C-alpha cells in the first residue's frame, strides 16, 4: 500500500531558477521524458543558504523559471526553495523517488556553490535515489582529500548511477569507487516537437539566412573567427553570450555586438532557424545536432572539454570540434559542410533506446535497505540541528532588520513631519510679513484719506466763506438799491 505521505512519484533535483540556457533545457528535457513515462514530478531547487542561492520566493505561481519567458511547468510542480538541506527532508518524504539530473552537479566547485545538494544526505533511507547523466565537466577530482572521501561515501548511497561522458565511467570508478553507466544527455531523449513548441511565437522575424553564435567565453580571437565565417558565407551574425555577463563585460571581452536579455524560447528559435552555427557551448552544439544544422563547435576547457570529446567520439564528428582556433581554415569549403545526419540519427536512435531503458529500469530498482545507525548519522543529526538553529537565527535577524527598517521609516516619517512643521512655520512667517505689509498699506491709505479729508474740509470752508461773502454782498446790494 502506498505511503499516505507520498504526493509525487519523483522529486527531480534541478536548478529551476538558474539562468543558464543549457541548464534550463536539460532539466526541461528530463522533466518531459519522465512525464511522458507517466510519472508525477516535483522540481526541487537548491537551498537558500547556498553560496549561489536561489531567489527567495513565497509562491511559485508567477515565479520566474530560469530564462523561460513563459513557465513550461505547473506552479504545483515547483517546490519553493527552502532554507537548508535539513529542511528539504520534508520534501523528500513526499516523493517515492529522488533523482538528480544532468549537467555538472557533481563537479566539486558547482556542488559547493549549490549547497552540496547532490549529496542527497537530506534524503531519508529507504527512498530510491537515482542519478541520470551526471557530469564533472572534466575527468578530474577537484577539491581536498576530505571532499573526495565525502563524495565517495555519498555516491555509494545511490541506487542507480549514470554519467553523461563516456570517459567518466572509468574516472569515477577509480576516483570514487563508484560503478556507473554512460547515457545520453536528456536533451537527446526529449522529442524535438517539445523544442518546436517552445520556439513557436519567437521565430516570426527569423526568415532571412543568418549565422548564430552562442559564445560562453567571448574573446577577440573568437570574434575574428565569426567575422571571417560571416564574410565567407555572406550572412549576418546573431550573437548571444552567457546571460550572467553584463553588457559592459561582454564589450570589454570582444568588439562584436551581442544581443542581451534573450529568453530561453528565443534562444531555441535562433538555433532552429539559423543557416550556420558557431558555438563554444556543449548544449548549443547538442541543439544544433537536434535541429540538424551545419556547425562548428569550439571546445571549451574553461567549462569542461570532456563533454565535447565524448559526444564527438560517439557521433564520429571529431572534425567539427575545434580545440585550437588556429586550426580553423576558412578557405577550406569542406569545413562548412553539414555532417552526415543520416549516420548520426542511427547512432542517436540506438543510444536513445539504451538510455531510456536504463532510466526505466532504474525507476524500478528496489531502494537500498536502511543502514545501521552510525556516528555519521549522529553527526548529520547535529548538523541538521545547527542548520535549523541557523535558519531560525537568520529569520530572527531578518525580523530585527525589518524592525530596524520600520524604525528607519518612522524616523523618516518624523523627519518629514518636522520638515512639514518647519515649512508651515515659514509659511506662517510669510503670512505675518504679508499681514504687516498689508497693515502698512492700510495705514498709508488711511493717512492719504486723512489728507484728502483735510483738503476737502478746507475746500468746504473756503466754499462756505465764498458763499457767505456772496450772500452778504447780494443783501447789501438789495438794501442800498431800495434807498
């Protein structure tokens, strides 16, 4: 009988908030493959206390999903990032199987940056634990001796383990004593129609021929190669770099104009509709192969050259992967020829069937039985307690900071009120000054009226005198005239 706590078939550990074109696509692809197999999925991101932390969100409805402009997932399928790995245990309890997908999760630097989530030490015993198409980017055990021992221990706890690069099978066997099987990147397992659907609505203006370049490590030497290819093919360039780079950094790295703020859907559309592709991205090359485009791949040792070598050897396209820019001969027309996609399709079809079978079988493996309690388990319990205390203290600190912000706001409000009072006082002073001026004007007006009144009185008096004099003269005249 199914455990009543179980809500999802698979908890897929991914970086659903991470803004990287390849990362977004490889997890979307694995999600689609698992959904097509009939499984319910919960997408789980790294904890908030990671060095490269996810954004803090309270609700997945409307949340930004990587570089996607429109989320390809249901909000209920996205797990809100939690504070620590310890808190993530509650999510693991709700899933029948926990799976970590492709890309360089197990690279020591990436593992540390993303909160060591791939250790699965937060997953309870008795849960099925699967790794599909793990990658280290290069066959090299980075880190300290302790890092290597910890990785060896945690890799041993997985029920099924597969890797993306052929040479990695031997590498992790020697470095970590872990058996594994080579499988394809999930991008090759996902039906192309899903990529076509993502590009739909983002390709209406892409009718004319052009060269597309997705360049993760821009340099002036690569810019010169792109200019030469553009001149050779007589086609314009569409260029995109790592979305984490600022426009200022890209401009300082090379002199080619670069399109910024391009969403995942548009990136896919640009690859799908291009006439020729030049890229130093592994996933850029994979998508070029899926859309059957002529391309040149520039091996990228900074991000991991093993990835290019593995797919190149598998598909017999080593001549399309350039290790040194000096080896590019623009005058050689064969350099621009399309690879034999008929042969590539045969290889990919066979490898796809094998990879899908491995994944299907892994999802049926009985999880390892519970181990005896050890000192390591006790230590883990203490660490989880510390994580919880740290999380609570972090929450308390955030409350203090919020309270401080409220106090600052109150001070700001009080300062505004004081400023308003001062302004009111100035207005009152101005009104007093205006009233004093008005009083002076009234007094001056009254003085003028008094002067006018005095003049009027004088005029009246003079008028009376004249009138009285006239009357006397008239009377005198009358008297003397009678006589």
